[in-house]
C-alpha cells in the first residue's frame, strides 16, 4: 500500500524568548538568551485538513562555527532557512519523506552556497517534524505506530545503499517509549562542588555537578573537552574525583566539539589510557563525540583511527553522512531531531542491518538544548523509538520552565504528561527520579505531544 500524499497549504512561524538560568558555552561562545522557533504546517491529506507543529531552540555557533560570523549572524542564518521553507513549501504535494527530501534540496539551493549543510538543514528538519505530527494526527496514531505502518513513506524513499527491505524490517522493530535515562552534560570548567558556585539562581534547582547528582540521582554523564590534551586530562581527573563515589557501571561520553586535530587527539587518548586516576572513567567510557573538525571528518583521503570509539555529530550534515563515515572508520553517529527525525530512523535501519551482519555501530541521542515542552518530547520520543536508553538532556538545566508558553498551555502539558513533568516555582520541571524520566505518555496521537502549543499567544518569528 502506498503512503499517503499530503498537500502543504500553509506554514506559520513563531518564536519564544528563552532566558538561560546559567550561561551556556559552545567553545569560545557564551550564550545567555536564545529563541525557540515554532513551525506549524497546515496540510490536506486523506483525512482532510490537519495541522502539525514542531519546535527547536535556535542556538548560535553550533550549526555554523565559521569564525567570521558572530552569534547573531549564525542565528540569522537559521532563521533564513525557516524563511526559505515558508516560501518554498506551500503548494507542494507528496509523502512526508518525499516532501522532506525535496525541501532539503530546494532550501539548500535557495541559500548562499557557502552555508554549511548542518545549518541549511535546520528549517527543513523542523518542517519534517511538523509534517510527521500532522500525519500522525490525521491517521489518529502515535508516532511509533504510524512509522510501523509507514505512513511517512520511508520504505519507498529508502536510498540504494540501505534498501527497502532493511527499512521495512527496521520500522517493525521501532520501540514504544517507556523511560529515558538522563545523561547530564558537564561543561568544561563548570562548577563541580557547591563551593565552586559563584552565581546561583534563586529557582532552587541544582548548579554544581555534585548537587545535580544528589538532586536527580544521575548516573550518566557527557563531559566536554577543550581540545588541549594536557588541560583535558587535568579536567577529567577533577570530574572523575566527583564521580568516584558513584562506583562502577556509569555511562560516560566525551565531546570534543571539533576541537582536536588527529595528532593531538592521539596524544589525548594515550594520556587517557595512561592516567591512573582515570581508570574508572575509562572503563565506563562509551565513545568520544566529534573530535575532529567537520570539514575533515568525511574526507576519503583521511580515514580515521582512534583508540576509543568515535562518533560524528557536527559532520552528520547529509542523509548519507553516517554511511560514508562508517566506511572511513568512524564508530557511529548522534541522532538529533534538529538534523532530521526521519534521518534518525534511516540510521536506525542501517545500524540494525549492520548488527545482523556482525558489525554493530553506535547510535547515540545527543541534544542539550531541547526545551521542556514540545521540543523535548519530540526529540526524546525519536530517541526512544530507535532504542536509545539514555540521552543527553540538558535544556531543562540551562533554561527550562516552558518559557513563553501561556499558563493554559503549561497546565495542559502538566496534566497530559504528568509522568514527565512536575510543577515548579519557575514552571514545569522534568520529573527526574533515580536519573530517569518516565515517558510513556509520549505514545499518544500525534508526534510526542497530546497538547498543541498555544501559538495564538506566541509572537511571530521576526527575521
């Protein structure tokens, strides 16, 4: 049976201001405020007219790290991708997968040719998630059930290097949501103990790593590096001293955010192996994320080799990026809804096929910016569906509270997704117990939310 065809009638773009409770750093960039973009699509499909919505935080200098651009310029670039989607999408028809693929190509052509692929994909990824939401609502199905029924058209859109049979088998193997372990991000140089905290918010939420562990029972951590072997080893030794009382069996990842050259990374891994104080951390280490610049990561003349598993993140800027990365020696990839929900499902199909061949790979859920509410729920559901049991979830720590949402919207999310949230002094907070969040309520009609955001009270996106 062919997947349903949808005709895009309209695109509406909105934005909510988000003030961070703690400064957030990407390399040499500090962020204290951002905007969360909302895209609502109106489509006509087999069940009539439907609306679908998706949201993502517009974070500076991650999608595009070119040094000539400041924070504002990189956010303007993300807004430009949304503007292109709003102009180019209405009037088009196709399956969700075909529409998503076509719009990626059209938006790419509509932007300046030097726009990085990761940035160019922001608007199309948001549209794709909103189309998924509309299709699920039209079919009166939750995301996983809709994907298993292939109402998004993934089987017919499967690339040659994957194959329709592998995609069909993977769709049948998607997981319904249950619980998600929170992997807490430890930014480079952040406070590790209460004595290190110099600027404490008044919201009662933890700041120092030691306090986060005590308050939320976290046992999974993502530790940021800075690209200097000596400094990074010293930093890891400080963090390891805080984690040591938790004992073995932690889940630990490291993230270099493109800051290492291959030679210096080899120096880092050698030091990591030799450091006695890091034996426990090393035993619990799952992988290192994106050590090398994206421009070097998928170059055929430069296959990678490392003493630890390494996965791409910023280099995952095209639908076939993981397939190409594996051929060059990478161990896997991150999945993020800001890069594409259907890409995550496609990568799951590739991972599943590789596992059956005795060549397992790593698919890891990473995103520390997703805000509680629609964005957090859709991204977490995507991760759970492909079998992730732990996920980097830090948007609630840096900001949270569903900022910009009306009181009615906050109350609705608290009511319909009470397993995920509890009420707090600054708005809904994640209900983290023993380092995990129950997410069974994400298995609802639509894409991860029983509540549609109140965009009537949300300002339109300004370009």
